[in-house]
């Protein structure tokens, strides 16, 4: 388990093999975040003293937790908020197209400024609710505590193919969310332990098919 800022930065260099240029880009992202957090509440102030653990590595670990090589292609980050995990992924893999989706205008305006400042020209920032996004396949889908798994899958299955890898950071409830996912979804999801929080899990895997269970209205009694 990573606890200190030094441990987090050492993990990036030793495990993910992050070079000096990408470390500098992450440092610039941290500086941009700290500056903007004085204007709008991007992240909880209490997490800023441990920003490398709580936000940078918490996001970057998604490149490491999958039991297989992540597919190439567009990464879709839903409910990205302050850009976690999507903006960190883009900083580490600037050649990959990354789409950041959020429904709050101030957030998306900052995300675009940050992407521009970091020279991430393959980042697309979209101001939208997930429900209003056009359908289309993506190689990777991430969402950091955006919605319960059953709701998230129902909203987002139309962005997925059987080859799409889902990477979903969750809290302590990750195993429960997976257990109560309706049987109508055919999936290969499992839970990985977070490196930054002993009580958190990451749901990882593929959605092979299926659909949300149908709900039926109870018939009213005649009087």
C-alpha cells in the first residue's frame, strides 16, 4: 500500500517506468490543480497534502491493475470531474485519444485549459450528461466513483464492445456492487485491490453482452 508522496512518485518511476518528461507533465498537472482549487472545489482540500497518492497514482494505477495488456484506442472517462483518472492517463499516454466527459461547465472549462497547458492535443473535453452522449465503441471505459455499477453499466453499455476493458475505481463497496449486478448482464468483471486505499477496490473486466432487467408496473386493483 502506498502511503507517502515519495512512495507514490517512486512507484510511478519504478513500476510504470514514467520518464522525466512525463513526471514533469504530472508535476505541472498538480500545480494547475492546486491553483484552480483555490477558485473552484475540484477536489477535497484535505486530500491536497497527499495529492500524488490520492489523485495521481490513484488514477495511474489503472494502467497496472488489468490482468492483460490494455487495448489501444480511445479511452472514455465518464464523470471525470477534476480529470481523474482521465487527465492523468492522457498525461502518461499522450499518444492515446482520451475523451473526458462531465456535465459541469466550470469543470470542463478548466479541463480544457489544463489539457492545453499540458500540450495534450489528443484530449477531447465534452460538456454533457452521459445519457446525452452519442453511442459508439471505445477501447477503455473508466469512471471514478461516478455511479453504482448497475446504473453505470446500463448507461454506458452502448459505448462498449466485448473487447472493451472497463476500469472502475470504487470504494469499499466494490465487491457488493459486483455481486448485485443483475444476471441479465454477461460480464467478466472482477475486483482488484487499490494501491492507494486498503479499503477500496477497482472493478476490472469486460462486458460481453446483455441488457438491464425489465421492470414491470404492478397492475392497480379495480374498485
